[in-house]
């Protein structure tokens, strides 16, 4: 195995290890040596930095969406459709 192959494999391993921690890092729950390791890696790895940034944006959008309230007519139609699906599922289950 060439030194280049070994270096690439080592980099992939570091990125895989980071992926196990990045969600906790984005949530702000990572402390100590693990946090320092993630921060140092993100500074050196544009691919992992982009992934972490994307996850941060996704989390922020999910938090914003959670507080949004659907218009009354949309809620009413959704409830009616859910009730219809549940009723149809109940009828299918009774035939078996």
C-alpha cells in the first residue's frame, strides 16, 4: 500500500469519527477534548465543515418550522384526510 493510500484512508477514518460526533457538536452538547477535536477537524476539512454547516442550517429551519402554525383551512383539510385514511384502514383491517 502506498503512503498516499494510507494518508487518504487515515483522513477518511477521521471524517467517519467526526460524523459520529457532529450532531452532538451542532446541538452544543459536546465538551472537552471531543469538542476541541471536532473544531480542529472542521477548520482543516472543507467537506466536513460544509456538512456541519448544512446540519446547523437544517436544525435551525426545523426549529423555526416547529413554531409555525398552519392556516385553519389547511388544518381542517388535514384532519379530514387523516380521519378518512383511518376509517379506510379500519375497514380494510376488518376484512382480513
